[in-house]
C-alpha cells in the first residue's frame, strides 16, 4: 500500500505520481522509477499555479520497501482517487523553469502549437515561471 511516512492527508493518483494533500493545505508528490532490480522513489514539493500543478524540488529519495515492481506501484496508484484539482501538470526546475507540461486526465503532453499550450504559457508567466 502506498504510504508517505509521517504524513496524513488525502492521497490522489496523477498518472505516474501520488499526490498528497496535507491536512495543512500543502501538497507533496511521490514518483517511482526502476533502477536495476530495485524500485526507487522520489518525494518532492508541489505548488499550484492557476490550473497547473507544478512538481517542484525533490525533498528526499530512497528505496521503496513495500513494493517490488513498477507494475505493483501502478496497480496501487490506480486504487487512489484521480487528481482533479488542476487541468495540467508540469515539472518545475530551478524554481523558475516549467517543462514537460501534460494533461492531468490523460498524461499526454501539450502540443507546442496548440491553444492550450499558449494558455498555460500565459498562466505560468503570470506566476513568474518560464515555459521551456
């Protein structure tokens, strides 16, 4: 079962991430990757910029002890309620650069020439972020 040690709140599923809405109204994320035969995890901060969830600074990383494969992680993630508080999500690097913008519902990236991309770019600019 997906748990975030020391934290209480509501967990959500967002594509390959678990999003934790803490009781104090802050957010965190956890993501997983396969490194050789081990599944590793990262944990980081989340900020919401209008209709964009930004995956921010990694705050810790380590070995996931309760799950053995990425398939098990995906199965557990899909048991959580789907994240529906924003339409998009992206990775924010260096506190200012937004990249890899995707739709929360599908996980598909935004088309650079598309209308949604331009709207997201304008929204992030209002928050002082640069869309890469």
